[in-house]
């Protein structure tokens, strides 16, 4: 049953809402929106729920909640409000409906996690009032199929002057591996509800543990590198939008040479599979001191276009929806 608020009602989405959601989203994310690719899979996923704010027959707000951490937490994501309805606390009211629904229907998932970019005023509003756990830098670049390395990805090997062994696909991970990688996470990344390390994978936070890495392998390319007793980890995925192919890469490593090694492998994979697509690349790095070398590598060496006019970070937040409800 839909909850009521002055001029608004709140309910769960269905497949039939696709066109209305796309109309509402058109002027928000433009041609780089990820939701057209994932809307129907969110509806079909038993661990994901789409919440809508509706005015009459018009969809004016949306949130997605995805259950994680063996049912103990959920990620609140994809927040959006129709331009004409901004400034009317739509997201705040929609979050109240979302949290109440989770408390009633998935009561074990008491910890709400969310991320936001410091480059986006709107996403920062979504996490307003939620305690910050940590932040980490990211860069964003775009490159078309005309770049010198896109049509012949093998040329990327010429850029590998690190002398490091090849990164290899992650087969299995144990607790020792996760502990070794944890050193390259940002300060505060163990500040969540259970004190365990948290990684960011395409904007979403997950506890760094063997069980989650196994789950993440289904939708991400995951590579590792062991060198002189030090372990590093990288994860990437891509998806199409109307204008570009989005690509997200997260790298947890000790230095810029290791970061470059991982990044080159993910770029080679993407270029071989999507040779004619424009790539919009987001790279997240665990250590803040690696942000500038990544900028230099993407801008000067890969000759990609920088899309951010200032340094930017992803902020990860977490709150207990039961204690905050009291």
C-alpha cells in the first residue's frame, strides 16, 4: 500500500514504471544515466528494491536499496528527484519511506550505507545527516576510439615500464589476502558497524572479505598482484549509456607503478571488447597520494580528457536505521 504525504505518495516500483522513471531522469543525468541499463534487473533482483515518490501519476523521485553483507546492511543509491520538485524534501521523505519499509520487511538489514561525490551537490544532499566513515579520491576521464591505444590495445604494453609481474585474475581469496590488501585502504575504512575494512566498487561499499569478493566476481573483472610479499587488488566493470560506455576501476595498491600496472590491464580488456565505444573512465584509488600520479598518467600518457575541474572524493557514510528511528 502506498504511503501518503501532502501532494506525494510513496510506493515500490514495477517493470511498468520504466518509461515514467526514464522521463523523470532525462534532465538529471542526461545521456550518461546508468539506470536504463539496470532498472529491470533491479526489479528482478530479490535483494534490490526501487522506491518511488509519485505526484498524481507522475514519478518525481527515486531511491534504490540493495541488501548486502549477508542481509545485515543495505546500500541506498541512485537518488534522483525531478527538477521541478527539488527543494521540497522529496528525497528526505522518500528515505523515511525506504527505511520504514526495510525495518518492516528486511529487519536484519539495520545498517544503511551510501556514497556521494564531493563534486555533486545533489548526491551530498542524499547523505546529509549520515555519519561519514571515510573518503577516497577518484578521477574521471573520457577517451574516444580514435586514441592511439584504443584501436590496437596491445600498444598499451609499451607503457608498462614497471618491471612488475603481470596482474592475474583473482581465483580465490582468503583472509590473509584481504588483510594484506587492507593496508592500501583509506584511513577510516574500518570504521563501519563491524569494524571490518570496506572497499568501494563502482560507487558501492562492500566489506572486504572472501565471501564478498566471490560475489563481486560475477559482475566485475578482479585482478591481483603479489610482489615481494605485498598484495594489491583491482576491480572494474563497464556498462553502456546513450552517449558513452561507463567504466569504473578501483585499485588498492602501494604505489603508482602498481596502480598503472592494474589500470593498463583493465583498459586493455575494455578496449578489446568495446573498440568503437567512447569510454568514460572513473578511477578510485585507496591512497590519497596516488591521485596526482593517476591524473598525470590519464591526461599526459593516455591522452584522455579530464572531466573534473577540481580534486574530487567519494564519501562513504553509514547509519543504524533502528537507532536513528528511536
